[in-house]
C-alpha cells in the first residue's frame, strides 16, 4: 500500500491508502471525500482530475507527455506543478505523495 496526502479545494488535508499500480485519480475518486469529477474516467481527455503536486514530489514523476501538456494548457488554473492525476501511477516510490486538487474549471 502507498499513502498519499490530498488537500481538498476547501483546504482539508486527507490521508488516503492507495493500491500500488492504481492511479492517483482512482484513489481520490474512490475516497469518501472526493471533490474530483474525473469525467473521462482516466482516458486523458478532460483535465477534470487536475492537481498541483508538492515540490519535493514533482521531480519524482515521469515527465509530461504532449497530450497531458496540451490538456493542462487549456485549463485556467495551470501552474508549474500541475499534473493530471490520471497520469500518476502510484508506486512505493511515491509513498507520502502530497497533492492539492486544483480549482474547478
């Protein structure tokens, strides 16, 4: 199991247990306190699972691919540490990952 810490739009920090190999999006959506819409279900076609990744963790993620970069480019709230949570596969190396759910578009 991998633990992730998610800050909601309301500022509440929640701790979630994730199954290794699941995406961050799956973990957040399956939690009781989810604010994440994830309309496309993880198909990388909507950006409704947009998160901000805490600085120490951002460099541990694989680089953005052109499709993810393009979707994030179309959002109003993109930051340097923006990622789509559907593209973050959770592994033991990401145990303790900290993210904040981006404002709704």
